[in-house]
């Protein structure tokens, strides 16, 4: 059962509010940042677009089973009156203030009740990551989701008892998704990992450095787990009925009711890039040793903006919590406490390195899409349409790829993998917003 969580009040009276530390994202990194900064007495706003704190890994819901650590951290948050939790709240974009204090950052926020401008002396980005979804024939059929997507649906109450489920893609998330499905009463008929056995063996041998992870992996590993294998096609008339799987060069068709398919995680960097941050070699937000966001155009660091957790590159909740705590301490000037956590962060950085190295995607996955396969689901853009284009901007201009509801978050990552394109980050708004929310912005000077 899930435990209680702090209330999530709406915006205060008036269009503009101020705080000392604004933390965007209430997953493990965001919660750790808030708890690290809270003893200072600073005014802290912790926001998340989900209805409860925890992020994706500690997602709450009617069928969720939260670990003790998640419940303990929720209770700890509730004990700090200076931490104001805003769930069901998202960042719409940047706010250009006409008479703002030059030492404050301003973001436009929105929840179910309305929109407002939030000003903060420090911003800590803990925006997490999303699944990398690669297109293949049939991936838009009802019944096909991401691996993490199926987890979220089950935790939210989706009944799967008695259903036959195939889990495919890459990374430890496959094991977690299969475990959640089995716990919900489903029959997991196959777990298909694209990485070869040789890479998995090396990864497993290296887990001696992180014994807790070795125990966790062993407890989740199902009998139906297969390496060097991936999905080829999903079949069905109006809904998923079966999938074709390839293992060792041989194809077989497996009847199933659901397919959960995810090819690892992709950092959510859009807000950081809008604030002027650049990316590192793993397509996460680049930060220095104190988690300050590194800027474009040769800037060493962006004043007052920090980043932590999966948005800097995926590597597990332990790494996220260490980075979040460092960022929280730095934001309130507690440098000594931040430095004391550097060894812990380094330990989990090494684990992240192992994940990236051993679960690297195989070249065969670039050839799953066929000419009629939809790549942009929002705008119904086929792979054949994109093959004629020279880059991301050219594709947007001629096919509307990336201009739908997801604003390129799904198809942009897919085209990067398939074609080597580099989608540009959003320039003004992160997501569609209500007119009333945009009206909360102050008027531009004449």
C-alpha cells in the first residue's frame, strides 16, 4: 500500500511569488535536494506534474507498492514547514519579468486551478528521464506501450491479471516492468534484452562493487529472460494479438495481449536547455562537480541553476539521491556537506558508466522501421517521408514531424537514433498551455 503524502496546495494569491530554492521534479533527486536544503530554513518550493511525489521509480497509485525509503522520505518532507510541495504542477516555460530582481529566475507554472509566475534565487532541475521508444511495424497498435509505461499503468490500477505480456527492449527497466506485471497477476511469456550475453556477463561480474544491485537483479530475473533478442513486429487487427521476436538470427511469433517495449532512458533536458545549459556526451545536462548547470557559449556555469538526477544522465535512484542532496546543500551554501557526498556520487557514477557501456544499443535496431512505419505518431509521419528529408528542421517544415502534442519528445529521440538528427530544444514553451496561464505573464515593456 502507498503511504500518505504532503498536501499539494494551489498557487498563492497574486500572480508572482518568490522562494529561495525552486526544485523542478519530485523524484528521488528532487526529494533529496529538498531534504538537504530544508534544515537551512530556506523557502523551498518542490513541484512535480504527477499527483504525488516520487517520480517514476516511486510512482504512487492504487496498485503501487512503495518501498520503505520512499515512505520515509515523504514523511520527512511533511515535517519541514518551509518545504512547499506543489504536485499536479508543471513548468510551462520561461517568464520574462519586466521589473524583476536581477538575482531571481522566473518560470511560468500551471496546475488545474490556474497559472502563475514563480521566482526563485536558485533553481534545481530534477526533471528525470523518459523512455526511448524506437518505431517498428505495429508499435502504434493498442496494447503496445513502453516498459515503464506499462509499469505506470499497472500502478495506476490497470488490471492485467491473466494477460499474456511480452517485455522487450534494453536495460534493467525490463526486469522491473516484468516484476510489476507478474505482481499484478499477468503471465510474462518473454523478456527480450537486445544486449548480447557477453555484455550481460561482464555487467553481472562487475556488480560485485554494488552487491545490493546484484541481489536485486537476481531476485527479479525471470525464467523467460533472453539476451541478444529484440522485437521485430507487432501483429493485430485493431489491437495487439502477437509479436514477432528475433533471437540469434531466428524469428518466432508469440501470442500475447500486451507488449511493453522500451530501449533505455533519455534525459529530460528541455528546460535546462531553455535556461541556457548544454548537453554532455550522454545527452544529459552538463554540470560541474557541484551540480551547477554548465552553459553554452563558453560559460563555466549558469548562476543559480543546478541539475541533478536522471536529467544529467540515467544511472539509478542511488545516484540521483546523491546528486540531489549535493545540489540541495550547494543551493543553501552548505559546501562542506556537499563535498562529503562526492565519494558516494562517484560510486554510483561508476555504476551508471557500467549501464551505459554494457547496455549500448545494437546497430540492428536502426533497421526495425519499414517505409510505412509511423515515426511521428502525433502527426502520422511515415519513415519513408522522413528518409527524403535532410535534417530535423527540414522534416518539420515538410512533414510536421515533431509538431504534435508531444512536441518531438518521442519522434525527436527516434530520429536521432535512426538518422543521426539533432532536434532543437523548445525556445519559448515546454508544453501546450491554457490562454489564462499565458495571461499570467507580465506585459512586455513598451
